C-alpha cells in the first residue's frame, strides 16, 4: 500500500498530465458528436459579448464600403421587385382570362432574418462563424445563412443569443447545388485549402456547362430557397473513379470580408424532414 | 509570492485577449498563425514544477479554445508542451545555473533560447495540427502548417524578447 502511495506521489505530474489530456480529448470528441455542447464554443455568451464589443469598435472603419454594398444590393432587389410585380400582374391577367383560380403563394414559405457576424475563422480545416442571433430571435439549427453576395453556410448550433454557423469553408459542409440553366444537381464540398474555392464533387458526365457558369443552390435540401448564387465555375477535372466531373468553383462570398448576413428559415423544412426520415434505410 | 501570481494572472488575461482578438485572425498565406500565448509557458522560471506548468497550460489552452470554437484542441497541445518543457529547458542550460533562471536570450544566449523555443513550439504545433486534421489525410498541409506557424511564432517571440530586454 505504502509503495503504491509513494509511486503516485512521486509521479503525480504524470497523473495530472493524463487527466488534462483526457479532458481535452473528451471535449474534442464530444464537440464532434454531441450537438448540445455550445458552452465550449465561442457561441457561449461571455466570448460572444467580448467579440461583439470588439466588433462594434472595428465596424466603424468599414462603414463606407458596407453602405455601398447595401445600396447596390438594394437597387438590385428593387429591380427584381419591379420585374416580378409586372410578371405577377401579367400572369394574373392571363389567369383571369382563362378563369383559373389557382394562385400559389410562395411568399410565406421562407422567413428571413438579418444577423451580424461576431467571430469568424478562416485558417482551419473546420471553420466556424458566430452570429449575434440565437434561439430567442427564432434562429434554429439547419437554417440557411447567406450574404448579399451568396451562400455562407448553415446554422449548426444555437444558444439563447448567439448561433454557430457551419460555413462553406468547413470540411463537414455539404450543400446541394446546381449549375444555372441546368437541371442536374451536385454537392458542394471544401477541401480545406484555399478559402476562395470549393468543389462540386459529383457532377454527372453528361452535364453541359462552361467556365464562368454560375452555380446556385438547388432548393432540394429545403434549407435554402432555390437559386441563391454560390460561385462560378473556375476549372474542371475528372473525379478519381472517372465516373463524374469535379468542378472547381470560385465562391462569390469573400469570407474574410463578411460582416452581416441573412438567416433564412423554411416553414416546410420540418415537414420535409419527417417525410424524408420515413424513407426505408437499406 | 502572492504578487508574482497576481502578475501572472494579469499576464495570462492579457495574452489570451491578444491571442484571440488579434493573432487568431492573422493567417499568413492561408496557413501560418502565431500562438503568442505560449510565451507565458516558455518564460516561467526554471524551478516551476511540472504540475504548475500543466495547470497554467491547461487553463490557457481551454480559454483559447473557448474563444476560437476549437474545444480541447489548444488545451491538449498546450498541456503536452507543458509536460515536456522542463526536460527540454534542462538540456539547454548548465546544472550550475541558478534555480530561478528565467528562460530568455540574456540568460541562455541567443542560440540556446532559440533552440529551446523552436523545439517547444514545433511540438505544440505538430500536436495541434494532428488533432485538427484528425481523420483527414493531407500530410503536405500538416507539414506546411506546422513549419510556417512555428516560424511565425518564433518571429513574434524574438520581437517580444528584443523589446523586453531593453
């Protein structure tokens, strides 16, 4: 007994070392598996508050550019509204002439919310973004996040005030996309290297497209509305097994420059999830 | 005694803030980041026990993780560094050196301190990148990341050493 005690006292630093490494590994593993571990991320309120305060200070220096960007986006949206209104009017006229009464309303399906970015990382293989809207603002996991330029990512975890976003620049990110003007869809994945590029990994070989074509969201995942821009095709190569094309996509969003984003929730998302979960697994 | 600990806690808070608010946002060439908060562990005096080193390292690592959304990764790597620091330090100084020697260029000469710091930082970053890449097979990314980040950190250690020696 005495020898065991002596041994433990003599080598106590080994036990401390194993204990600390054990806790660290538990955290690493837990964060990868267990979705509720918001405390040990920067989505917790203390880190969120400190990042929010520094952001408030730094923000002033870029107000001019942000303003320009918002104005540009505004005018784009105005143009679109005018165009769509005239289209609706035309269609309603047509429907009235035919005596149709079927008018589908799309406007209520998606709900938009704005948020500011309080923390952002670019240099890791699994990057995360923290935004200042959480459960109390109606943000939930698996909502889509995009900026005025294009898709940013998907909400991963939420706390009361803050949310953790899984951006395109994360090796776990999978977003269903298609090339504009094409009906084939494919998955966008990041290889962990250059923050300007991501890859469409499983494009069928019969897909026709050219360099510079725009990649947009497909709308199949029910997280994003269809047609939100993602990037443009930069180059093309065959996948390792030669069955598909692998396209390098230059992302529209500059993740280093991001400051405010939109969060989009789909009211039909839960319904679609439940339906899809009933698909029998092989 | 209490005075030294108060100063240490102040230094830790300062380093953590500087690390998470400034240095974690600097990524040279998309790879290199500098872990300046390790300076605290490197500069603790020679007599510091392994237990104490481990405790400081774990506290700092876990706080940096908390700010950077990387739970456990910095904590694990910093704990490893703290565990191997004393043997590495001993191999670069004489037995006859005073017990309260603070590692630095004045006390260890340029070559001695640089080798000590380089070995420690390389161990830290190797552990960090392996933990971060975990299931992914990119040996080149690992090598470039470890080498460039270690270099950048050493650069900042040199700068702080120059300023503090004056």
